[in-house]
C-alpha cells in the first residue's frame, strides 16, 4: 500500500532534535514516520537555519519572509502581540502570509501530497485553506489553544476562522475544553471536531525517579517567559512560602521577553538565592529537571491543555496548576493534582503548602496522575487515533 503523504503547515517547528520549541509536534511526526505515512513540514526561517532540512526522514522546508533584521515574528511565542503592537510588524506579517502560502503551494505540489494538515488555525490554517482549495486536497486543522483564544479578539479573525473551519474535513483539538469553545463560536462545524492530545515523549515515562527525602522542597516551572504564562504569580507565591518559613527552592526553565522583568522582580523581593532561571534547555535534557523536582507549577492564565503538565505527571512530580482553559482536564482537583485560582499568588502558596506538609496527599496525586498520562497521552495510547484520522478522511 502506498504511503499517505502529509504536508504539515506550522508557524513554528523544531530547529533540531534537541529543540524545546513545540517538541510535541516532533513527537507527533515520529508516530507518522513509518511505512504508512511520509511527512513534509513547511515552517518559517530563523537564524542559522537552512531552507531545507531532513531530520529522521522528515523533510522540513523553511521560507524566508523578510530581511534578517525584520524576521523576528516566529519562534518568540508571542506573534500576535508583536503584530498587534507594531505597524512595521503588521507589514512584515502580510509578507509572512504570502511567503508561507507560496512555499506551501510549491512543496505540496512538488511532493504530490495527499493531505494538508495545518497546526493552529491561524496563520497556518488560513494558508492551508488556500492550498486545499487550489490543489483539491483534504484539510485537517489542529487547534492547540492560543489560536482558539484569537476567536474572541476580533470579528475579522472570527470571519477567517469560519472560512477555515468550513473548508476543513476534520478539526482536531488537544482538549475537550477547546472543542467546546469552537462549538460555541462555530456550531455549524461541531460534527467535524475530534479530540486527540499531542503525544508525550517516551523519555518522561521511565520509572527510575528517586524519591526526594531532603528537607528543602524543589519546585519547578517550565514555559515561555511571556505574560500569559504568569510566572509573576509563581514567583510571588514562592516569596509567601519563604515568609512562612517553608524551606523551598524554585527553578524556572524557559526563555522569553519577560526574562529581565522577572529577574528584577526576584531581586526586588530579595529571594535571588531561592529562585534560579536556567533559560532554554534541550528537550532531550529537560527530564533531568523534572526528576530533581518534587512539585511542578503551571500558573498560566490561558492554556489549551499544557503538555508540560503531562511531562511533569509522567515524571512523578506533584502538580499544582491554575484553573484556566483546558488545564482541569489533566489536573483533576484533589485527584491528579491541585488547582488554584489563576493570578492568585496567595491561593497558589496555599496549595503548595498543603503538598509540602502532606506527603500522603502528594503520593496520592502522583500515582493517579501517572496512570492518567499512561492511559491517555503516551504514544502507544494515541497511535490508533492518529492513524484513523488520516485513513478516515
């Protein structure tokens, strides 16, 4: 049987196998990289990248969309904000869309692809819509979260979304919460919606973590240093715990435009010796930080699901997360983790203190959470769903 040729369109993709930028897309590609499927990826250029890469038989085609000094929209984690706040970036974004379309059309035609699969309905979904119409190929849209939140920001975006969703053969969401939001905004496309989470890398599912019996409790945060991830609340919660004489240390893994602001906040609170920023970490090494941590915190105000939560659960960290977006599907309060009111450092500190004082509660949450990710987020549990998505078009 001939392979099904899939063309992934995305405004962001890994630069190498160790890249921590959307590693879940690479893990998804690995499931499809078999004798049944072949995958080509179209994504934007960035510094020190070639126009064409091949990583483990996955072909990656990069498009240049501006002179190097202006080519700064992708891979920063805040494209919508950059475009919204700058007239120059608005012009660059128009060039981005055109170049994305042109490159995608060439690749899809040259490679004779069978399916167009856009990750994030905007901007890749809009490009996928055009390619799907021109080449008469089926279109799959996967919504990850940030793109769904755009639906409520302007009538123009809602109009474009309706066009994209109407053309799509399937609309994949990574959480039931996102599916419900799309159903409310575009009820006529409800029958197309299917929930398939992104797969969890097997490296997080090993069973050799050593229980920490130290007095100092290690608390971990992982994510882009951007406002919606709300590490400000995380830092203030650590300050509250220290003021209450809890012996804790925190590590924040990630980079982003808020780095200097957050470091100044830590310095101003005089807790520099208790919070460490380690920057971006290769994805193949990030499990080491989970392994050294007792508690994982995700304070995001907006989150489609939060794959870092699944990574932490698989790594047997107790999880405390904001009750926002699709997070409660993973963090079932008092069962697989603890939830706190988004933006409330006092509520976060309260939940953290409960875990620090109650090891039985922590063990209960860890064991339940590990079973949840084994059954629903491991590659072996998702292979069948993912393959059926393409075979049933």
